[in-house]
């Protein structure tokens, strides 16, 4: 699957966003080595801190369907931003533990801009279990 195709899958996930408070819909699509794709969108709550980002929903969705970090190939995230979307710090921390170092991350917007990156680039000097 090309990065454009994976971003198109993330756009489909974005349609499931529940974001009445921020009105900022985000979609994510997580591609596995067996070509299966898992979807996530941001889901908000009137108690704002309970809201969950698209990226984490996609990863948790895949894990709940029996996938593991070793199965993950690439993640696409898309939102209506001027530049390719920038995942929040909480999602970077979760990805640093549950998404492979060599996995590709495609950050996109609705204009078709796509930035390719990886978790080391997005969260250098991450806190991990070796720090405990
Ligand atoms: N959000 C995501 O789902 N992913 C991102 O990469 C950035 C932010 C969500 C959280 C909240 O529901 C809304 O976007 C505004 O912050």
C-alpha cells in the first residue's frame, strides 16, 4: 500500500471522529504486515481530559484485535491543518512504547501534504521502561 493509500484510509477513519468540542476531526490508519488496517479517530467527552486521540485509538484497536508491535508497518494520521498534522506529546509517548522504531509514520493534512517521519524523530530521548 502506498503512503497516499494509507492516508486515504486515515481519511475514512476521520469520518468516525466524535469531536463536538474542538471541532477538530482527526483520523488514523495503522497498516500491519499482513495488510490488515486498523482505524482510529479522536473521540471527545464533555469532561474534556477524557478525550482520546485518533493515533492512540488506532494502536489500541489493533492490540485489542490481537496485533503486537512487531506486526505494525506504518501509521498515517490526518487532520485539517496548514502543515502535516503534529501528534500530541501523549501519543508520541504511547507510540514510543507500542510502535516499532523502523515503522513509518505519515503525517498528513486535507490538502494532500504528507510528511514521512518515525518515532525516534518525533520523540528523541523518550522515557521508557529502562528509566524505571
Ligand atoms: N488530536 C488527535 O486526535 N490527534 C492529534 O494528532 C492531535 C490532536 C485530537 C485531540 C482532540 O480531540 C482534538 O484533536 C483537539 O486537540
